[in-house]
C-alpha cells in the first residue's frame, strides 16, 4: 500500500488516482488486521494529497466475556490529508518550512522519495473503528464467575442457585446464631 505520488505533486490541483486494495494485512499495536479490501482515491489539493476511501477488514481477537476466539468486522471510511516532504514540487502554492514537519502525524507524511505509505494511517483508522468490547457473538453468556465454565457451551447449575456458594457457609452461621438465641 505504497504509492508514488510524484506525478500528483507536480500535477494540477484536483488531479486524482484511484487504487484497489485487495486482501491486504496490517500489523499495528500488536494486532493483526486482515483481509483488508477497498478502494482508495488520492487527490492533489493545494498543499497536500487527500486520501479517501472505504475499507472493510476483519480482525481476530479474544471475546472479552468468554475468552474464546472472536472475529470482528472492521469497516471504516477514511479521509486524511498527507503532507509532502518535498513541498517545493507543488510549486509556489505551498512552502512549508522544514521545522513544521514536526507538527505532522508521521503516519500522514509523504517521504523524500514521494512515496505515500497508507499502511500506518489506514491501520490507525481501522483500530479506531474497533468496537470497545469484542464479543464472539452479541449475546455471549461469558464465563460463570463461580465454576468458570463457558456458559455458551455448558449450562452450569450455579446460575440457578439464588445463594452464591461463597456465602453459603456464612448463611449457615447466621442460622446457628438464630437457634442459640432461642
Ligand atoms: Zn464470548
Ligand atoms: Zn457455574
């Protein structure tokens, strides 16, 4: 997902190029986002290259409730401006002093070879689109906190008991106390 945008930078305002992304994969923050598909449009603006596109992907993780493997669909619409290191190529429209590059997100900078690398910017966009809680299924029953079985596969008796077994002993003591008063 690296595109040479030299011709866009030296071209005219509004010039654009379209690319298809098929079955790509991005590793970011220790997570692997796979089967990334979509199309991306690169358009020259006055001082940058505007990247826009719609992407679909999937990610494998563990369900937060039952800890079993879960697959989530991650879809995102991305629209970001990438700033060129060689701003001089864009003519006298743009002249960003070199020191200002510190202000840019490194994921959104076109390098000295005029390569626009979409990987990090798209990875960040996909990560931000992840659900906060990843579930194997919407109605996952999770793990029983008492006997630790996966309640999606085994129906344990703990859930039916009104008294938490951890307090059963205490309940017995209270009964004894009541008897001794008599
Ligand atoms: Zn689950
Ligand atoms: Zn249980």
